[in-house]
C-alpha cells in the first residue's frame, strides 16, 4: 500500500471471510470477497488500493482463511498490497 501496512486474519467460521488491515494507526476489518469495510476505517485512497489488490490476489487471502479456520499453518508467501 505504499507505506507500512499489516494484514491479520480473523478465525471465526460463523461470519464472513475477513482480514484485518492496518495503515498508519487506522485499523479496518475487510471482507475478502469484495474488500468492503466491515468495521473500523482506512483512508479512502488506501481502501481503493486494497480493493484493487484483492481483485488480483484474492486467492491468497482466501487460501489463508481456509487454513486459519482449519487450524493449519498460513501461507508464508502472500502478495502484499
């Protein structure tokens, strides 16, 4: 995303596939399927970049979601926004 950012995966199977994204102190929970912000917030430009990144690399976070909910080790190489 141009500047330091982090992504974390939530592990509940009862709600929508999601990940947590952090950018300069802003934290958002985003849906993997469409990038919508489910909680928190990101600057608009960074959110647009995140959505574009998901269009290209959606398979990686989806694979990690499946691994996480099954208690398995996450993929080490995931394309970063």
